[in-house]
C-alpha cells in the first residue's frame, strides 16, 4: 500500500531518501543455503551507481552495501537479509530556492500534495536513488535464478530517435556491458552516445527504452488473470522511475496484426524427444517431445502463463525532468511565477543506468513465480550445504513423515 | 497469488469457467450506504455481453446478475456483495477433437502445462468470459467514484491500421456508445467496422487498442514506487485478456522526446483561486490558486502520484487467437501434426467488448486509491442514509470519542 | 482488511448474511487433480447445520452446497471453486422491534457503530451463519490434508463447569460424533447434555470449549514470529464467533510451570531409524532416527515452527448472547430503556456445532502452511490423473527444462 | 509469509539475528507530520533492553537506535522509517558444543528442520532479541495513537503461582514501571521478585503472564470475522516469543458463564449527552448519549468490533527454555545422548521485559485498525506542520477538487 514492498513470497521492503542517511532493503523469502557475499551484490550496484561515465550524474556515491543479517559462513540462513547502503555525497543546498516551487514534470509537487510536506533534499523518496535498493535485492534474486537454470539480461534498445536493430540474447550478453550506453549493438551504441552528448551540451535530456529477455523460465508459471506473468511484470516495470510504457512480445504493434499473422503454429520440440530416454521421472517419454510454438511473437507468455520460450519485453523511460535549461514554475507561497534552472547533478538520460534496475525487477518477478509455482524449495536451496549443515532438508523423507 | 483477486481495500474475488455452471464475484470493502440495485450492474454487463452485434460472438448469454448479499432496502450494508451470473449457452462439444491438441497462441497449452489437466470446455478459465465478473465489480466501483466526483470512460482508438484521431473526453462520452465498435470518432468507427467485416469474412481476426480517461481524480493519490498509480494501473490493464502493451501519457512515444519538450511548466489554476473565498476549510485561501501543469503529456501522473489532471492511457489487445482459418497444431497424445480450424463462436476483434472491461479495471484501481488515500470513508458513504439509519456514522464526533 | 478473506496461498473468500439470499465461498489455491464432489462437502455441512438435535436452533436449513466452478469430471481443475448455499428458512420479522435497540453483548451495536446502518435481519453478517462458508472451504482443505498424511479432529471438552477428562486422538475420532454434544468422552457428554437442558429450560445459555488435534503434520512448518503456526492459528481460532481465548500445548497453565518442568528432553525416534534402510532419498540414513521431544507439553510447536508432534490446542467460546431471559437495553432513537427477550431460534450452547468450524479453521491454517512450506505441489495433486489427463505435471522434467 | 512482516496499512518489516551485525526494522504507512526523534523510541527500547536488573540477562546491549530515513526537521515525511540497532555484545562461542544438539523445548531444532541449517549464534532469529525491532516500531505507533486519543499500558499480572489482584488502568500507569517485575501492584511485585530469585538460584526459570489495556479506542473499529480486532490481536499476541495463550475480556473463564451472567445490559452514556450541546458535527445531538454496556466483561470487543470500552486482555508466556539446570538432549551427528547445561546469559523469566513488547504489539494492531477505519489520515497528521509546510493537506478542499 505504501509503495515500498514488492513480491509475494520473495519479499522486498525498502527505505531511504536521496539526501538521507542511508538506503536500506530487507529481502525475505530467500531460501537457506544460497552461497552469497557482499561482492555478489556489489557487482550490480556498481553497474547502477552514479559517476560511471560522462553520461551519468557526477554525484560521487561508492554505493557500498553492508549485509546486516541472514548470512552465516557465506550462506544464507533462510531468515531475512537486511542490507544498508550509506549515502555519502548528498548536497541539498542546491535545491533550497525551490522549496515551494516545484520542478516541471517532477514528482516534487505530487509528493507535497500527498504528504503535505516538502521533502526537498534531492527529491527525497521520489528520487531514483531508491532503485539502489532494488538492484541489491535483484542481485540476490538473480543468483537464485541462475542456480535454477534461468538467465536474464537487459540492454538499451532506443535513445531518442536512434533505434538499435534486434539483437539476440547472446549479443546482449556479449556487448551490452562494453559501452557506456549499455546497448547490445556496438555501432548503435556509439550513435546513441553522441546524441546524448548533444542534448547534454544543450542543457537538455532525452528519453529511451530498455529491452529485456529471460531464458530458461519453465513453462506453466503464472496464474490466470490478475496474477498472470504479464500483469505482474507490468506492475514491476511500471514501478521503474520514469516508465511510461510496458510491452511484451509484439507489444504495441500487436494491434496491427491479424490473428493468422500473429498466431504461432505448434510443432514438437525434437531436442526434448531425444533427451527423453534419460527421463528419470517414471512418466512415459513422449515420442516426439513437447509442443513448442514456432516463433516467439508471444514473448514467452500465453494466457498470462509461461510457454517456456524466452520472456521478452520492453520498457519506455521518459527523459529526465531535471534539466539546466530554463523553464517556468510557480511559487505556491508567494503566488509568483519564476524561472527555474535545475543545476544539481542529474543524468541526461536514464536507460544506461536503468539496465540493472530493469534486470532486477525482472529477476524479482521471476523468482517469485518460481517460488509460487513450486519450482524452488521455499526453505532451502537443494544442493548447497553450509558448514553447520544439519541434513534436515525440508523435503527429505525423514522430515515429511512424522 | 491465484489470479482471482484484485484490489487492496476494495477487494474483488472471482470464479467461473467459460462452460461451467456460473460465474461469480465477491466485492468487499464497499462502504455501507451506497444506493445500489441489480440494474446498475446490468447496464454495464449488457455492454460487455456477447451477441450484441455482428462483430461479436453469437453465443447467447443474457448475463443476468443476481446479488446474493450485502444489500438491504436498496443500500449496501458494508458487508461483502456476492454476485452470480449463470452460464446458459455453453456448447463444449465443438472443442472435443482438440483436447490434446492446443489452439495456436491460445492459453490452452499453458493452462495444461500448469495444472496438468485440460479444462477443455470453452477454454475454461482462460476464456475472457471471466471478465463478466470484472464488469459486475467495476459497476459498483464506478458508482462509488461518481458519487465522489470521479468520471471515467474508454473507447476504441485503433483497429488494425485504422487509427482514430485524438478525441476529447466529451466526445468519448457522446459517441463511443453509439456505434458497434465503441469508437469515440463516428467516421473512424465506420471504417473500423468495415475492416473488421473483411477480416471476419476471411476467417481471420484483428488486433486493436483502447484508450481510457478519468476526470476528477484528486491530486496526491498513489504511493511512491511499487504502489504508484502507474504501476497499479499497469497490473490492472495487463490483466485484461490479450493485453500486450500498457501506456499512459505520451506512452511509448516518450522515448523520442527531450526533457524540454516533454516537461510541462507550472502555472496557477485561476479557476481555483476564484473559488477560494468560499473555502470553508479554515486554511488561508491561496491568492492565485494551486499549481497546475500546462498540458497533460504526463497523463495525470507524476512520480507515480496523481496531479489532478485527467488520467489518460492506452491498452493494446492482440487479435483473438481462435480463428476459422486453417492452422497447424500437434497432438501431444498421438505425436502427430494436425490441421485445426477453430469453428466455435468467437469474436473477430476484442476492443469493442473490451471497453467496459478496461473501464472496470480503471474504476477498480481508482476506487482503491481513493480509499487508501483517505478520500472515501471506508465504512460508510457520507450522505446516503438507509431506511434503518442509525446515525452511527463512523467519523461523527459521538463515535470517535468514547 | 474486510474480514471475509482467510489464507495466504489457500485462499478463502466469503459472503452472506443470516437472512440474505444465499451464503457463498470462493476457494482458490486448491491444486488441480483433487477428487472432489459436493457430497464431500455436504458431510461436514450436515455436522454444522441447525436443527440437528434439541440443543441446536430449530431453524430449518438444509444447507445444500452447489459448486459452480473449479471441477471437471469429478476432479478439481486448479481454478477457483465457487460454492453457494441458499438460505431457505429466514424469518426476520421477529427482530423488528429491536431495530434501534441492541441485544446485550451481541454484535448488533458494534456493527451499527461501524457501518452506520442496522443489518437487522438475523444479525446480518454478525451471525454465526457465516461459518457455513468456512465449513465448506474447510472440507476441501481436509481432503487435501488427508491425501498428504495429515488427520485432524476436534471435540467439546468443557461445557460450563463440566470438564471432560483428557482423551486421546483415537477416542476423539471414535466417540465425538456419536453424541449431540460432540464430546469425545461419552459419560461426560451425557452430563453436558443434561446441563445444557437445564439452562435452556431457564431461558439461558452456557459457554464451553473445544479442543483440537492434528496428526501427521511434518516438522519444519511455519515461519519465525508473525507467521508462526501459533500466531496464525491464533488468528484463525479467534475468528470463530464467540471465541474469547486461544491456547496451545500447556496453554494458560504454562504460566505456573518452571522451565525444568515444562522443557522436554530430546531423544531419538527409534521408529524412524528402523525405517531408514528403506530411505530412497540418497541422504545417509541417520543411525538412530531423528530427535523427538519426550512429551508434548509444547503442543507440536516450538519457536513457532512444528516439531512433528501432534498439534494440540483449545478454544473457549462464550455463551450465546441471544437468550429468552429478560434483559435490559436502550432504544437509541427514542432515548428510552426497554426490556428485551430474544425469542428467535438460537442455540443454547455453541461448541457442539462449533466442532466442525474449529476443525475447518485448523484445516485451512494447516493446508496453507503445507503449501507455503513446499510440501504440497501448488498446481497439481501428485497422483490424481483426471479423465483429460495431459501428463503436463508441473514438476515433471519435461516441463521444468525448456 | 516469512514471518518478518506485521500490519496491513501500518506496515512493519524486520530483520536481524541474536548474534548478527545489527537488528533493523522498516516502518511504512506512518503519516507525515508526526513529531518524532530517536529519543522517543529509545525510551521504550530502554525498558526492553537486557541488563536492566538482576532478573534480566546480563548481556550488555545499549540498544541505541539510529533512524536512517523518513524524518526531516524533526517530523516524519510520510515515507518509510528505516531504523537500525547495532548488536554489540554477542558471544557465540558458548553455544558451539551444541551445534548439532538442540536445547530442550527451544526453537533450535525446529529452525534446523525448516531451513536445513543451524543458525547457532545465540539462537539466530529464534532469539527474542528480534523483539527490539517490534518495540522500536511500536514506539512510533504509540505516539500516533496518543495524538489520536488512545492510551495503552501493560503490566505483569502473574509469575508462577503468584497472581496480582485486579488493578485499574491508573494503577498500571502509576506503579508498573516502578519495580523490576513491572507489576502494577507493588506488594505483589515484591513477592514475584523473590520467587524469581529462588528459581534463578536453582538454575531454573519460571512462566508468567502480562495483562494489557487500551483506553480511548473509538467504537466501530474492526471488520467482521477474520479481521476482527480479537482475531488480529490474537495473531499479534501469539507472535510474542513464548506465548502459549491469548485471552480477552473474561477469556478462558467465559466457558463457565451463562449468557445471563456474562451479557451486559445497555444503558446511556450520560457523560456524552452532556457534551452533546458542543457537538459541531451538524448531527442532531442524542438526548441521552450513546448506548454503552454496563460493565466490560466483553473486553471492549463485541462481534469482533470495538464498543468504545477499554480493550483488555492477557497473554501467557511460558518459562524461558534456556536454563543452567542439567537436561538431556541428543546429538544428531553422533547419534548419542548428552547432558546439556545452557550457560549463556538468559532471562529467568520473560514477562518483565515482555511488557513493552506486548504494548508494542497492541499499539501496532490498534494503529492499523485506526487507519483501516478511517480515523487517522493515512498521508498526514492533521495538526503538525513541518518547517517546510506546504499547506497541501490531502483532505483540504483545494486538494480534493481538481
């Protein structure tokens, strides 16, 4: 209700304001026995942190995470992980003249309208600084997913009017972390970089988009309707600061397709049929493998439930609202119009730092569906004994029978 | 978790399958003292029901709602409303040959993959018949909103490649219920109608889009981030059957805009300033009214919280997957490919019947935010005494003090 | 929030008032493949229904359940079960003189204070008639539990000052349904029956208690603290109409025990050790079986988590408030005191009909913990193929790998 | 689901283990504009902290709270409060010999059975150290309640077989913080103190009970059944470490009362009628005041909803399980029985330090019901302007109309 909780079984709770003491996140529902250290989380925080390059804000935050609980001897204990990231380089003074004059299209005014007070330091909780918490939690989710056969990645596929061509998952993995823009197509990345520079020099900012993909997601995840994978991903992605659109599969373009164009015939997954002889399940092996759709215009989701094809979708992020260019606002105390130039340290474009944020929301959403669908043991990672291993695996026979 | 619940304080719970006995919905969190009768709900059900025109399925369902509880003497009692709609015209036989052969791009396969059983009758719970429940619940939400100054409407703004020009809220209200397509622009509606006919005659179907708008939503609703109005609307709209994209404000196009193009300056709401002298709140009247943004590219939401401007967005619905045209599928029992022609009674296009569904999801989302934001008394409509009125209004002073 | 929802993964939603059209309950989260028919539910409804004997209200309700959804060919489909029980014998007239004069210690006044309206027909939703929904849902939960090795039973262990001696689980099973009072100790049952008669003849009513036990609950269920088994059972049991106390294990008496008296030493479960050779888990069999506590003063729960010992606890129900004896009330409209004799059809004692209610709340609580602890496949009962079986068991290898 | 979250609108999320780095708690749903400083929280933490007296553990924790977020200029901002309490004096070494041998009746074994790992440091999350988080959150809840006319207090009313006589709320307030036992009856407190000493010298521990009361709770709070005040208090109180029974009103004794003995007649609240002339609500003043029950055997709750009378109930806490006396346990690694003497620093009795814990759970439960019942503005305390006050009170007319 209060906007700081995400997830149903894998539960994230966050706090922190841009210019406050510290950011913090509690992760509960992480099974025991996951090998985890602060460095696992730091890697993703470093991808999100400010000051990485000329196209990110120059605010100097090391964003070092400290894990307060939920770990013992390098493994999770099944109890909540409490994580804290100190804020170091907050300079609120720069905003003071605008305490009663909201920045155009920023959350300044709506936050004041809601809470009846102005959290003027760096935008308070409306700042995207909050997403540092999501990335910390997302790093844990990713690690669980990886151990359960799910891989995911995002990249920047559009900045302003520069669109990247469609890239494969392998290209995303290979190229998207090699350039400042985080685009999976290196030539386009350069163009994007130049375009961002132009806007930045004009004191302006620009919008863009992030495309994401997850591989290895088992079929049959998601519940009909309100808890469909598409609905829950919709909430997850529309939570990202500055998100104005969410799409999966053909997305917005699906409106132009006929049924016969978009529908994908079924065929047999021959690769599976070959492996069927090794099937230890006791079920009769299926002669020709399972049905799979020819193509992935459906983005991995049919009827709200996963098909086993890659989950693929896209999020649009509008241009940052805080820009040096002169704009007009009003002062609600004095009743006067005034000009405003937002001269703090701000990003000229959001998607490059948004990539780990989108990946995190994807990971958090998927790990929740894996838990809800019974694909991950909620209490204990299956093959990760800790030093004080007790052999009391929740699903082993001597526990279930009493 | 199970896909049949929506809402946090205004809670909807649904059940029912396409070819089952009955559909049902429980609405709880509706304040006492709302004047309500079955006819209020029937009006919206009639807009959604099949067989309205040549471009909807010919299934003959009267869709008559029966309210089992929560009403007394024509007013709600504050306790849950139980509503049931009988299924009358279900003909499952037509699907039988395809029990082990999924329809292309339909939820058939994913439901079987999840539940390990084939709910073959009319698609079972994957059928959009479920939305009859949403419309029944949405009708209650709309009525509460109307009594609290919020009006809303949706219309069809695209079918295939035919796009309607931008229409005003007043045009939506005036025109969208006058044509079978439910488009707020009459000339475009005719074109759309013709295009749908063409596809239908070819045994095909076509995609489209629905635009929605809500007026009178107070500013300051929504909680930062995961419970932002945009995130919750995202989940609501992506729950709609066949939804592949959700956008608000500039939506997907926001990626092409610079900050200076998209940002909206602040000005004073002079209309409010004039009314200020009548302000009974005891607060000092503001000389020049409250700040309002110049324009609504932000779609009524900034930083996830409402600005008081109209909430405006759009949902894309892909083409219906059940089409008479010949397609290819596989039979997982026999291991054979086979041709499939889906000859049941199906809609050739979804948005016309989807309009009341989208309105319902919008209403359910907004009434929840009104309750969460303290704008509606959770226990009792303020000015609607029932016959056995007791004067124990929860917020009247004699109740609060004890 | 609205009082009509119970359960986290196994979710129950109810509606209905004493003198309304019908009672209804939606159960979601029931796995597919459970063999289920209306008769399974009817058996428990018959144990709760009015008019069973001279010590229950004479209201004549057949309480026949109709399942609207979620079943196909005698098996659950994994989608929500919608169930409706019509109200047949409601006679509201008898309460009319007391519309603005509340019954002593009844929910009449508080419901009016909350909702600002008087749901005068039979107490509306404050009536224990609501529990018919719980018993219907509980019957489904019990069936799932039985198929997963958990058995449970409750019986009446006190009426007024007549206490039954401690009985074993086997005695509860054997005797408690053989007498009108539902006490597991036949001699005491007769005494209780006589005592109830005496109070009834005086136009009075009497309080009592219900003891419950569950066997076969695996160890390791429950989460620390707010979601401990004891906390969740506490909520479940305190929801029962007229409940004023909840206890487990030594309960209230634990306050008088020293640590050394109450603590239970650990020993080895030799029965388990013997079975270890048949252990198919691959884990090294434990030489001497698992640790088990010597005794069950802890009632099956330590640190909020199950030990594998029987879960045993108790609920106190106060005397029914609606009694023929003359009492004094006030009329809030007229401002006058008046005498009141509640002459409707009411039970003189609650525990006998409360036994299936307590069993239901126990079953609903436990099935939820089994699902949350990963002991039941959330999508599909493991060994119950339906007629249109598809072999797409969610956890079979061909589904998990994609 | 994971045991670290409490509350529906006023939401608490906790983390931390006994011997971990730090304890932490996130409070969200606290309205903006509450005057708050760390000292407000410290006061209650000091009442709970170890080492207060000879009858508490000697562990030396200063328990200093640090608020990371949600405050500005001494007032809450409406965004989540993140609070951290460092652990300073953890000495895990003492437990090492018992890593694979559980303490009798402690959560050691069940935690291992659940998570498959042994969080051996000080009991990990099963330790009552967790309640430091609850007290921090509860201090915030209490402050909100106080500003809304609700006062509450708890005291120790039984230790072993020593029972305090019934004390008034005023006596609780006056005496219960003046003695180490926290009993509202000074003479009994001395007896209790002596009895505890005796057990402590024998290397044993003893059980006890805490009684609580809340005054000024408005009538009409709570929702029927599963969300009744009694059901939610039941969950809250049964979450308290070592709780084995929860009761309200007559509690367990209600089983012995007839309806005519327990029922309380209605009369008029004459004190209210006198004040009615000053009623500013516009409602017709009631001639003789509102109905109130004669007596409070119902403990402030009828039909699960508050009557406006004091809420009064009781929790039983069993004796601490960690005692120096020799007990028997088993080592699950070696398969051997062994003797165990738990020589860490442990309390000989729980209620004295449990008093602020019970008060906190009561406060958290009540503030939630106040928010759910619309008695507290969810966004903003009504009369507490901050330094950067904006006058955008959510419910003032200029916000609601747009």
